[in-house]
C-alpha cells in the first residue's frame, strides 16, 4: 500500500469543508432539515411508521436537490422505528449520495473517547451503509473527548458539527457558565467548545471541516457567550430559523461579520408546505433567498467591526480567504460611502411573472433587500412573522396607519388590510442598500401618489408580457376557458398593459433569466454597483 504524502493527507482532511463551501457557493447557505415528525407524516397522508418516514424523506430530498447546499437527517426520528427505521435512513442516505447531495446526520453523539470512536465506523468508513458527509456531536464529556473521532472524520474526508450554542432556551445557562479550570478558565463553556473546534481548522486554507452548531434563536445573547462567529473558520450550522422563532434579523445579529460559512438549517418551516413537491421546492427556494439575504447583510454589518475574542491571526486570514468561495457574493459588497439609489418598485399585470423574475434576480444578487409587507390576514401554515409578512391585528394596523408608518395601504376583497412599512424602506435606502418592492399595479399607483410627500425617490419598473398577441395566443391556446372568459381576461389585460406608459422602465418577460439580468442592471445603475 502506498503511504499518502502529507499534502494528500491535508487535502483529505479539508475535503468536507471544500465540498460544502463549493455547494454553498452554488446553492446558497440553506440546509434542508429532514425530520419526519409524526404529525407531519399524518398531515402528508403517510403512515406513521418507517415506510412513512422514508417516503417523507425522499420527497424532502427531492425538494432540496438543486435548491439547498446540504440536507440534515434527524436520527431519532428514524431510530424510533427500530431496525426498520435505520434501514429507511440507510436507503435515504444512499439516494442522497446518488443525487450528489451533501448529507449531515444529526445523531448528536458524544461520550468517552473509547466508546464514540465506534461512531466513525458507522458514518465515515467508505463501506458503511450509513455513510454521511458529516455528523453532529455533543461535547459535554469535554470538547477534547471528541478529538479521536474528529481525526477519523477528517482522515476520511468527512466533517463534524459540534454543538456550542444550541437553539433551545434550556441550553443558555449551561452554555454560558464560566469555566472554573483548564485552558479556558474564565471563559464560557460555549467559548471553550468553539475554540477547541477552531484548532482543527486553523491550518486549513478556506473553510475547515470541523463545524459548530450555533442556534439562530440566541440573538443578542451571542455577546454574553463570548463566542465570535466571525472569527470561526469552519462551517456553522444554525438551526432555529422559522419554526423556532428566529427571523432574518436574528441571523444578522448572531452572524455579524461572518463571511460565507453559515449554513442555516430549516426543517418544519419547509415541510409544512408539503407534500406537494413543487410547493416544497418553491418554499425551499424562497427561504433560501431570505436566508441568503440576511447573511449577506450580516457580512456587510460586520465589515468594520473590531476583531477580538477567540480568533487568532490565522483564523482571520482564513476568514477572508473563505470569502472567495463564499455563498454570499462578496464581489457585490459595496465599500465605504455607498451611493444612495432610489427605491425600485416592481410592478406589472397579474400573472406576468413579477415574482419569478424577482426571485431569479435575487438568486444571483443576494444583496438586494426586498420589502416585507404587513397584513391583518391570519398566517397560513408555515408562514412566519417578519419573513412572509408582518402579521398585525386590526388594531395594530390602524395604530400604525394613523401614525403614518405605511408607504401605502390597501383593503383587499373587503377583508384583510395590507401595507408597506415605511421605516425599513427608508432605513435601507439611507444605508445605500439596493431596495426592492414588488407590488400590483394599484399598489404602484398608490405609491406614486404618496412617495414624493414622504420624501421617497422611486424608480418604477413595469414587467410586461412579450406582446399582446402572445398573451392572446397563450390564453386561447390553453383551451381551458370559455370564449366569454377569454374575452373578459383579455379586456382586463388590455387595461393593465395600457398602464405601461405610467412607469419609468419596461422589462419584457420573454425569458426569465434575461429579464432578471435586465432588472439587475436597473438596480446596479441606481446604486452604482
Ligand atoms: O443538532 C441540531 O441540528 C439542532 C441543534 C440545536 O441547537 N437546535 C436544533 O433545533 N437542532 C435541530 O435542527 C432542526 C430544526 O428543525 P426546525 O425547527 O423544524 O427547523 C431539528 O432537527 C433540531 O433537532
């Protein structure tokens, strides 16, 4: 047998980090959590057994493939069905490997070094039926008790995520407790764990393979922990977004200054849109965009931050190196004084594909901030306050309206009220952040009436279909509507299309990618990017 050179060994030991950062660069910083909760299986119409868990997982995997950087399987939710559950997990892991999707097995193992070394055989050896790209670990036998297992992971080109600051509220007092002895005496438990994990990454160029778990729910508490995620150069797996209550602003707070190494894991928030595969994919894509944007802003916020805490110089250098392969497009980071552009209002006739064009553009340019509307309607399953909408009661809405806190408002179908919050738009514009608002034609007209008096400068972009004839052809070609219905729709379309002249720029949606590029050039021109 040929002994590998030290270069080969090093390459092997950085393999997981490299593969994951490539995947994040391609698909963005989202990991889809595949957690077959009993309730979800029942909601999806599956049996609550190993077979149901497998069917559920295969669907989630399909939704994640091509939309997310990785998937994470929650082991206990398979384990509860005994050997059949493990077989299901093996088959789903096999499918993920065949699809080229990066897998994280969330087994949260930990224990005496001698005992947990057996875990390497279960997950890291080439012939293992449960071969995974990475697993999660619990360090409460002492972070160094994991060293043997971590070495085995790295020698096999695999990675680990060590729980440091978990997303559940019960973890806080333990994890922020001050250590009484040892290398990190006087620091918090979480700090010691993070610093011990970082030691495995310091000599690695780019992102390391030894990661941390830091919950997005912890918010400002990150400061009390003494852990500075921007100094960590391995991947950071962050649960808690959506279902557990963390929002984009929490990601910005916790991961301020990080550069492309945060992987946000979301499970129920996505699964609640199932079982329809296209709905799952759509949810995955839109959450991926929101998460990406929040992390992009986190990176910008931390730009001038003073570095301190656990990082070494090497860690800093590595952190900058990471940005080259980062999921967030660092080429788009505006430096120094940013030119202040106008608010970009995107409008057009119903069904013209505004959302599709906007999504395609934001995928390429995560730094564009999209305004979140407020509404008095009830959240639908899976919708989260501050992400899909700001959900307000009638009284809250009225109070804000009376205080002039909306750029525009509307009553839809006489039932629910909708509005565009003014302050976030003004704040983003003031910071020079490209700011986009997608709204129907009536909404755009209301903004036209109010923007000048509120001191908001606007550029109006109208998305048009390729031609009226094309619209006629598409409508008639469908053959699903009666002639009277087609004529009615065409009359409406005629009126809506006539609105084109009211707006500053027209983009023809004949090809989504091209239209998205055109939208970006409008934004780039406005903001000097
Ligand atoms: O180890 C984990 O993955 C984990 C750590 C943690 O601190 N918090 C946390 O929620 N998780 C897991 O992350 C996933 C979050 O799922 P959702 O809350 O449904 O998005 C679940 O599988 C949790 O068990």
